[in-house]
C-alpha cells in the first residue's frame, strides 16, 4: 500500500514508534476519530431522524443549541471516557468542566472540544465540523478545580478537527506538522490523503463576516477597505472573499489553498473579545495553522500565548497565510 494512503491507526503507530507520542494518546485519538465518524453519520442522516433543528435549550454562551450539538457532545464525552488518562473535558455545550477522574495525575490529559462547529449551517446542508485540543498536565492538580484547565495554547500536545463536507476528513497535528485523513466509505477507515499540509505564505483571499464592518475598530476597517480597493488601491491587487459561517470549513480551505480568516472583537455584544472561544476553537486552530507554516494571532499577539481566565473565554482570531497575518498586525500598530 502506498505510504500516503496509510490508515490513521498505522500513521499514529508510526508516530508512537518514531516520534515518541504515547500509546494512550494513540488510543485517545482513535476514540476521537470514532466519535467523529459517528457524528458524521448523524449529520448525514439528520434529515431522516428529524434532528437538524433546535433543541429546547441554550448553552452558557446564550446560543440556542441544535439537537446535533447535544448528540455530538455526547459522542465526544462517551468516546473520550474510554481513555483512563483523561482527567477532564471542556466542551462548548457544557457549562462546567466535566471531571472524569477524581485523582488526576501528572501525565494525564485534558480534552477541549467544540463538538459541532458551524451548527447554524446544519439545516441548510453546508459543511460543519468538530474541533478538539489535548493538553497534558505536568503537575498535581485537584479534581473539581476549574482553574486547573485554564492552560495556554502553548501547552497543547495535539489538536485537530473533523470536517463533514462532501467527504468527511480528519486533520490532526501532534506537533510534527499537519496531516489530513479522508474517511473511506466501505472500509470505514480514515486514510492519509493530505500529508504534510502547508499554508502558502501569501494570499489574495480572506474570510470575514463583513456585515459587522460598522462595529470594527478603525484599523480593521482600513485593512478591509484596502483589500477591497483592488488593483487601484494601496494593496495593488484584487482580493477575493469567502465566508462559510463554519470556522472548520474556512480553516480547511486555508489549509488547502491559503487565505486569511478573521473574526475580530467588535463593538457588538461581544465586548469581551470576538465571538470565537479561546480554548476549544481558537487554540486548536492556532496550533494547527502554525504547524502548517501559517500564523494565528488575536490581531497582534500569538493566540497560543494568551492566558485564559475562564474556560468559555472568547478571543479575536486572525489566522492563515503568514504575510497577511503580519500585515494586519502592522495595520493595528499604525492606524
Ligand atoms: P459554533 O457553531 O460552534 O457555535 O461556532 C460558530 C462560529 C464559527 O464556526 C463561525 O466562524 C462563526 O461562528 C460564524 O459567525 P457568524 O454567525 O457571525 O457568521
Ligand atoms: Mn455554538
Ligand atoms: Mn464553533
Ligand atoms: Mn459548536
């Protein structure tokens, strides 16, 4: 079998043998891949089971939860619970930290996840995904101490996402680059189809919800104005815009052909800093993007260096092709 089509298990075992990742991390990642496979199935059959719509609940962020947000959350919890080294889980859809162990030990894992990202796209049959991040604790912590899960993105040992698009794919980093695996119908395996994913340094494509223009600060507006001014403007070239309202799909496009993704803090009702959540959206995507040769900041500073103060904290997100991320930081410094 050509190496580029090895299964996810073969790939992980190779990392276990040659790159020092732990066997329990291999098992945990296989369980997460299984959760994603099952979620993919739920997403694809959602119309038959009449579960594409809203549940009768809201999450701590005040969002109406979709039935599939809750189903996907349960799958993550169920499969992560298989691993005896997972100390605690942090989910977008669960208010409190969920402790799986009452005696966490150094070396145990913390798992953060957004079980279904872009869930407003479910009922219109557009791409959605799942995002996850794994941190290994190095010192003693107390079960029940919610502050113990407030880790900087620098501490991640692994991050990934699944995209449920025309095909289902799983994109993962364990700190040795980024690799993408496509779910093969029939065998049910994830197979390596996108080895060593890299983000081009330059781009002429960006993704932003431009309906919030009036709420941005001056430097963000100036950057946007200069991009859409095209050839005649200060950038001297034409820019294209894409926005899917699913961070997973936008990041996947950027990992495939480059681009810039932005969800800046604005003067709307998200004054604490953007819409996206630091621990289970921004940090994992920042780790993946940096591992693929891109950059990820809050507009100025690296996301993975941000110190969290609460586990549902939000942050501005600017990520993708490195030159464009740096240029936006210059705009913020100058304007
Ligand atoms: P989630 O569905 O997990 O709550 O995340 C939605 C996020 C993200 O995926 C996307 O980039 C953004 O919200 C879309 O925001 P707009 O509604 O402003 O387009
Ligand atoms: Mn949500
Ligand atoms: Mn999300
Ligand atoms: Mn979500």
